[in-house]
């Protein structure tokens, strides 16, 4: 039986939070041993909001170093930069031709981001999910490990795959989202009703993968909780529930185990331990990152080899698509 195919990506649009780590990258690591995995740094997606060119360059290499520091292994997975494989854009154009304006304008992320930047409502922000569909479909992907917020986009990719297959005959595999229950949606430490996000104005709302131990301790200490004083998992104590989710992912303890462990203890003890499990997991990642980021030659080797492997597979699908659409072979 053929191995299943996995595709995912993160935008190099700034420093990563533990939300990105828990919702996406951490899950990618375990998939490497079982599946054929493609992990991309999706720089084409990043320019849907204004970027400073030199920052984008830096963030792209930073993100590659983070991928590797977190445990992505170029011997096991194909790791590449999206803009290095032009087939992503070529397929996007074809998929644009079967995408409905109505469906794209109902995408939650588009609605949110377009409200935020009304004076700069560019066309790329609108077709962003079509590019994401192209990313996924080019590799005949079975599984797309993402956080909850990306589910709608993966569903669009499924729709487009089915629509193309119906119109032109079987071409694409129809992918499925892979969303872990725990950690699918890590919330802001300052407002547990809002997703933890690297673009939050309030820095205390998020913890970055590269935050130092004291910063992590301070941010967890300041995390918004409630006046109940009990470490219990329910809908009324959203702040505590979020911290319990984070603790659970980093410690491997179940929610019940955590409830039992902190029965009768206050939030102070619990928060201290939350900070420590985060630091314990992030510390080796940060050490590895510091080593890698100074080794530009190695990073270049990784993304060049990744590009070659990705391009080979992507071109196979693109040629098929072009032929079915009626383009004359180049
Ligand atoms: P921004 O805040 O700038 O919109 P982001 O932090 O949401 O960006 P993305 O690059 O859009 O980051 O997301 C990368 C991956 O991380 C996606 O798979 C997304 O689902 C996941 N992710 C982002 N935030 C969270 C979160 N708070 N909890 C769980 N997963 C998340
Ligand atoms: N849109 C995603 C990033 C992304 C992605 C993808 C994720 C771009 N292409 C393909 C999975 C598969 C985001 O904003 N997090």
C-alpha cells in the first residue's frame, strides 16, 4: 500500500507563538516517520499583507531554522520555500478559474483580515485560499495537519479538487484536514475568548517559541484567570481551561490527571508549573535554533534540496492538469 501524503505550511510573517507550535509544527514531527511529508514556508501567502522585504527574507530563514530546531528532519520530509516552486502559482491560476467569488468571500479569515485593513484590500488576500488549495493539491495530499482556524480553507481545497475532477476527470486526491483535539485552538493569555495570535497588539497575550524563561514565567503569571480558585476544566473558567490545555500538551498529562494533581492547590502553584513545562520543552529548541541560524550554508542546502524534490512532484501534477485543461504541451 502506498504511504499517505501530508502537506502543511506556516507563513514567515513574524515570530511564531506556542499556538503555531502546538496547533501545527509539533504535530508535523510525529507524522514524519509514518507518512511522506511536505512542509513548506509559505512566503507567497505572507505578502497578502504588507511586508518589509528585508524582514521577509529574515523571517523566511528564521522559520526554516525553527522548523529544523523543532525536529523536522530533511532526511525524512521535504522542506522547501513555496516561492521556489512556481507550479504553486500556475495551479492557482487554473483553480481560480473554477473558484466562485461567493464562496471566497465567505471565508472567515478573509472577512476578518479585510475588516482589519480596509484601505489595503488587495486581490491576493481574496484568492489566498485558492493558493493554499494549490499547495495542497499539487502533492496529491491525503492529510493536512493544521489548527482549527484553517479547517474552512482545507474544505475549500476539497471542493476545488472535486469540482476539477468532475469537470475534467479524476486528477486530484481529495485531502482531509488533520486537527488534533487538544491544542487545536490555543487562546490568548490576556483574552481567553480570542485565538492566540502573533499579530496581537498585546505581547502578554502570546508566548513566542523564542521567548526566554523569565519572559515566559512573567507572561504565564499575568495570564487572565477567574476568582474561583480551582483548577477545573469547564466552560466557565476559560483562562484556566486554556492553561490546562497548554500544560497537557507540554507535559503529556491528561486533563483528569491535571485536575487531580492540583486539587486543593491555588492558581499560583499551577501557573508556576505551566511556565516550567513550557520552558523545559522550548529550551532545547531555542539552543538548536541559535546554532542553526548562524549556519546559512546548511540552511541553503536544506531548502535547495527541498525545492528539487518538491518541484519534481509538483510538476507531475501540473502537467496532468495543463493537459486536461487543453493547454498544448510546452
Ligand atoms: P496571524 O496571527 O498573523 O494571523 P497565525 O499566528 O494564525 O498568524 P499562521 O501562519 O496563520 O499563524 O498559522 C500557522 C499554523 O498555526 C496554522 O496551521 C494555524 O492553524 C496554526 N495556529 C495559529 N494560531 C493557532 C492557535 N492559537 N492555536 C492553534 N493553532 C494555531
Ligand atoms: N493558510 C495557512 C498557511 C498555509 C497552509 C497551506 C497550511 C498556506 N498553505 C497549505 C496548510 C496547507 C495559514 O495561514 N496558517
